[in-house]
């Protein structure tokens, strides 16, 4: 599973990355976590507000700092 954090590095983006890592670890899933910070790459996903979360190339959330439980619900 490939999980991408879409954001330029703001505090919410960094927190989303931490929450995603914790959620994936708690679920016991094998994953690759990638931080996408280039604005042009983020726009290719159709994301105009950060942070964003994509799983296997599909955008799951935009402009919201998801909790660990919310991320687990999206992935499970």
C-alpha cells in the first residue's frame, strides 16, 4: 500500500504524516509513506487545499487534519 501525504510542510501536514504512520502501524499493514511537497505534484492530484491524504493514488481527504482513527477508518 502506498500512502501519500500531500502538503508543503506546514504543521498540519507534518501532524497528518505522523497520524498516518501511527494508524498504519496500529493496523499492522505493510506500507510505503511518501511526502509530496511539490505544489505542482500536489495539483496533479486535483488537491487545492492541504493537507491531503492519498492511498494508492486515490485522494481520500483534502484540507483536513485527520485523526489516527479517521485514517484507520479510511484505510480499513
